[in-house]
């Protein structure tokens, strides 16, 4: 495959089932898309601009908040997000990102658990995948108790 595509790298991944309604650990401040608070956050970002820690991570504008999404807030700042990395009529795959200043505090798990309860995802199958090289993401899946359902292969 790589030869046909003119080169690239094969990246194996682990695919897990993400159950609906996982409990959100702690007393996290979570803002959810499609709610009044979610719209207020988007309005604030549209007015004030995206903070540098979001832009540095590739969230250059509110268009990069792929709905449905959940944002874990810390002191009024977005510390972690879970969003629809892939979305079809049948299922959705979680994409999760913790911004560097907040890493190591379990916030990716909080964001993912909150996302699993998002009303817009209620009728969809949910998945969580992680590259085998991404041990931090694998720890999130393990902490949430996500059952592994398969392996994948990404060509980059």
C-alpha cells in the first residue's frame, strides 16, 4: 500500500467501544455544545478571538470545534476538549485533546466521559481509538475502562 501511495508511514491503532453515559469524575466545569453555555463560550471566542494555547494546538477558530463537543474549563480557560473526530449517521469517534498546561491531571478522561453523554450522540455507536504510540491516550482508555474491540491501521 505504501508503495502504491508513493511512501508514507503505517501507524497501528487500538480501537475501543465508548459506552454512553460514562460518569464524569470530580466536580469538573464542563461546557457542552448545543447548550446555552456552549453558545456563550463560542460567542465569547468569536468576539475575543481564540486564545493562543488553542491556536497553537490547531484550534484556530470556532470552526475547528467539531460538534458535538465538550470543553473542560479551568479558571475560565479551556483546558481539554472532546469532539467528533468522525461523525456519520450511525456512529461517532471521539477526538480528545488536553492543552499542554493542563496535561497529567486526568482532564482528557473527564472530557471524554462528558462527551459520551452528549444528547446529540444518544442514538449513535461511539468509539475511541488511539495510536499504539500514544501511551497517554491509552491511559485515558484504561482509566475509563473502555473495552477494546479491534485494531486499526492508519497510513500517514
